[in-house]
């Protein structure tokens, strides 16, 4: 039986998550329903034949020399961070809910830089791990160009050099744009979603 992890999506929907690479689909669906999840996020073999729809999944990319974009402002305001997090990841696979306490804790971590694109986009950069963590854009403002702008700004914040980029739920066009910037995919796990 697959282990089902229960949480809440960035926009507040109860979600269950399961690794179905070794099977256990029926048990995972039953357990997800039992715990009151409204959606099941999964990764594994092709699950479309089981009624799941294909979504972005998880992708890790790396660049030996992170492309430098423009400088964007960084914030430490936990309330703005929380708002941009909720709105920037609304409806995107793999992003879980953040509360104000967690936003305060993130805002206080000195190694984290939270870049903002006006009040429509957010990108967290871990300057010690040299990790760019999944840029988020407010739903109605999402374009590939805006994601690229945030990733370029993250490269600027890191001052170039080696960088890794994690993507959760991004569309293929967005991932292709990251590759065009000079990032190479080193790991990809296809994601699937099943409304319950």
C-alpha cells in the first residue's frame, strides 16, 4: 500500500499526496477519500488510464553559470510574502499552504532572499544552497516571460555561478524557457492529479 501524505494546497484545498511508482492506486484513492482530501496528487507510472490528469510534476534543473537577469527588490515583510505565496501558487500542483507563522520564519532566515516582481510574482533564493525555489506568479498574470524574469533575477541575486532550480507544477513551455536560459534538467518526476 502506498503511503498517503495529507496536507493543504497553497489555496486551501485539502490534498493527499502519494508515490504510485510501485502501484497501490486503489488503496491510495480510498485512503485519500477516507481522510477527506478533495484532490489526490500523485507521481509514478502513466496514471492517465486510471482517471488522473497529467500535470507539471517535479523538475530539478541546474546551471553551471546561472544566467543574470535584472535586479528585483527583495522583501522581508511576512504578510506580503504570505499573500504572494498563496496567490502565486494558487492552483499549481505540488505547492502546499503556508501560514503567517511559517511566513515569519521564512522572512527571518538570513540565507533566504525573497524577490518580488511588483505585487504579482515571488521567487525564493537560498543563497547558501544556491537554490532557486519555484517562482510563483499570480494566476491572471502568469506568462512564461514573467517566470523567466524571476529566474533571471534569482541568477542576479546569486551573482552568477552554479545554481539549481526546483520547479513544482510548471508547464512544459516554462521548463523549456528555463532550458533556453541555460538550465539543464537533471531530474523530472511526472505529476498527476485526481479530483476526489
